């Protein structure tokens, strides 16, 4: 495969194997740590992969762009990018294309205008995750006659999961005709610390009386918010119902403890699948533009039974 630059052209385990550059988002959540571990251990165990060059971009797009540029200079065979945000990739992805290095998106997506600049994306259907959260909320609050008052803790501003989880959630509430009001909606940047701080501000600004639901776009922000709610003297899961997305052990434990009410799963353990995609792409095989990973959703009746199955 001439398009690949250096390394083994066959991509099938012959010769030296593939050199892969992976520009990871950061280490902001248990989900992310599990994702990095899954990708790194899959690469190590896979004899078709000679080397995985791993860069933790600390949630900084500039650092990710720099990492991709270094991968281009090093003439890796395939670049894997988990883009922190959806926009701003045109130039660097064009540089990769000009160098003949295929790009695979892992986890997060980028804006549709740039879709010719990567081969494929493997990751979650974030809109569908939002719809699952919205379906549970629409059912749970269907009989709420005075309107459902909602707080939203969004993920990193401009990131695909923040944009899509929001869109999918409110799409369903609108389609179901739920009478709701967004009391406030701010980014907690997918971290526990910022989720807690934003929740404290929500409580100071609006109080919690009459607020029905907190929709947190990931576990960390939800868990941080739970702390803030408890410190303010309220009972999370009862005084305010809570939805989180990811499904870490800590998230499920909070569910078992009655502190939250619904968990939408986001699955980070796709390292082996990713290696297969990388090899297919290096071999020039035709692959789907998007391959979603399998995910479920869990209510309070399922938390205890599911907790031992959680992998991160
Ligand atoms: O892109 C996936 C999201 O990123 C996960 O939901 C979140 O925990 C992580 O930071």
C-alpha cells in the first residue's frame, strides 16, 4: 500500500508490522483511562502492530494537532485520532492526506465538512446515547403536570459527545411532547472537579427546590455534582433525579447507593476492534464510514446485578 508511508505494506503481520500513532484526548475520566488501556494493550498483544506511538493531549486541541504533525513527520503507517472537539481539523488532516497517511477516528467524530479527510470512525453513537437518556426522562416525567425542570451538565464545549448527547436528549423530549424547562445548562468539561463546581453554581443561582432532573453528560461530572448536592444538604437521586452517561464502576456504585437514577452506557473497551480496523485501513480494504460500538442503558432495578460486570 503505497499510501501508507513507511512500515510494513502488507498490514497482515508480515515484515515489521505497522507503526501506528494515536493522539488521545487526555485522561479526564475513568472512561478515558479505560479506553487508553484497551487500545494500548490491544496494540501490544497484536503481532500485526509493530509499535503504537501514544500521545495524551491533555484535552488540548493544539497538543493533538502537534501530535498528528509529529506522526506525519515520523511517517507512521496509520494515524488514530480521538478528536477533542469537532472543528478545526481541516489543515492538519489535509497534511496527513498529502503525506498519504490514512487517518482513523477513534471515539469522537469531527464535523461533516471534513469527512473526506478520514477513512472511518469507530466509537459510540453519541446521539443515540442522548436519545436513550431522553426516552427514560420522557417516560419518568410523563405524568409531571407542572412541567419538568432540568439542569444539564454538558461535556467539553464543541466536542462530539457534548453536542450529540444534548441533541439526542432534547430531540426525544420534544418528540414525546414533554413539558419541560431547561433551568440551566453549562459545560463541566467531562471532569469531576468542574462538574462539582458548576453544580455548586447551579445550586447557588437557582436553588434545588422544584428542580426535577440533572442530566450529566458523563459519570465524572455526575459524581462531582452528587457531592455538591450532598454538601448543600440535599439527597441526590431523591430530591433531584440524575442521569449519567458512561457506566463506570464508580457510577454504578453511586446507583446502587441510590444516589442516581439512570445510566446510559458508553463503551471504551474497543482496542481489539480498533486494531482490526487499523489493519484493514492499512491494507486498503473498504471499511464502513462509521462503526458504532455496542452499548446498553440501565435503570435502578438493574444497577446491583450489573455492577460486577463493569470493566472500568
Ligand atoms: O468521548 C467519550 C467521552 O469522553 C466519555 O463519555 C467521557 O467520559 C470522556 O471524557
